[in-house]
C-alpha cells in the first residue's frame, strides 16, 4: 500500500477553504481507502394489507416507559469494488477488490473498528497480500457539527518488515442546508515505513524516517425524495518524493492532488451502488521516475483517471 509524509502550512489552508462546515465518514472519500458506512433511510408507505386491524401495544409505552437506547452499537459493511484507489492511487493493480469492516461505538462518542482489503502490485509486501487497518477515536459535538479525533494503524499481515505505520486524524463535519461537508487533516509522524529509502536520482538511504500530511475536503448532497447522493472529494498529499523501504510511498512524487466525483444509489436499505470518477495531478514524467514500481503489471500508470464501481452491503 502507500505511505504518508509532511509539509504543512499550505495544506491546512487548503482543507479549511474547501470544506468549512456549517463535517466514517470513512466514507471518506471516493471509493478509496477505508470506507465509511453510509446510512440512508428509505421510507416505505404502509398499505391496508400491511396494517393490522388492531395495532400491537408496546408494553413499555403502556407503562409510560421509553425503550432504552443501547449504550454500544455495532455497524459494518462489505464491498466489492472494481478497483481499490487510496488517495487516487490504485492498490489492487487496477483490479477488483473485496473490502469490509466493522465499528463498535459507545454512546459517549468513543469508537473502535477494523477494515481490510486485498492488495496487488504496488503496495503488496508479501504475506497475505492484504491491508488491515485498526482505528479508534472519539466524536464530540462542536457547535452545529461534529469533531472526530482518532488514529489508524495500517497493517500488512505477515508482510515484509517496516511496512506498518500509524496515522492520526481530525475530521470536522457538519451541514449547510442539504449539503454535508467534511474537512480532514491526517498526519503520520516520522516512521521508517514512510522513509525515503530510495530517493530519486540519489543513493539508497536505508533506515530513513519521514512523515506524511494529507488534507481533504468532501461534500455530499442527497437529492430530495430520491435514493441518490452526489459526492465530491479533493485531497492533497505531502510526503516522500522517492520510494520507501518496500518500494512504495504514501505520497508518490512527494506532493500531489487527488479528486473524485461520485454518485451513490440506495435501491433498498442497507445496499449501496456507487460509481466515482477518480483522478490525480501526478504527471507522467514524475510517475516515470519511480517506475517500474509505480505501474501495473502491464506497465500502465496506477494514478491515471478511472471510474470505480462498487456494491456495498451495510448493517
């Protein structure tokens, strides 16, 4: 998989300008990366045939009691995607990916969860050829929005040494009318997994440690009286301009932008059909400097524009 690094000032301004809330998701961004569950409620009108002649009486209501809200809830999802794009770059050699995870949430706002995906090509470090993320955080209300603070441990089970790394994040979300906005700042402190072990045009530097900064702005608009949601994403990466100890980088070419435009359709509750146009501004000349690593087995770029399709079942 990839790896993430840092230069910060211009980036914080970018996320603030692009996504000021009135702000997992991992919905996160466009069909890439640890996916956040999207819950859409569909109301089905009742008919005489479905309505009992005498409505059942709830014992709690009859006694004037309200049903207790569970202190702990569990949610999860499973996805079949045509490509696994992480911050615009394919992690599955532009092939299909099976992904899934679950989150345990407490009424206090604390949560913990895990998410995984198969890998191929760039970002494959041996072992089970998969990415397994473990994350935890805390959500709290801020004005009319929500602040989400947490961290993610990116793991590659049984993979090569110096592959795993940790990244911390802060997400501020809210709504402006019918539009949901999210601003994200994710920072991975200096770690060998993010190091510039193979600088472009310079001798190898094993053991080097670098950091990574990622800023993102996301918007979602649910079309009234339809099961359709339109989405947009813009991200900025600042990190290692070369290759890490395992021949990859969370920020290929050092700094770059990724973006996407997508649509979600929820034909029935718990099922989401998605399509997203995903692209980056990584120039062909820059990508060529880190080839053959930064390419599919057929030699094609893994950061060029594509349309990603996916089907997600959630609970």
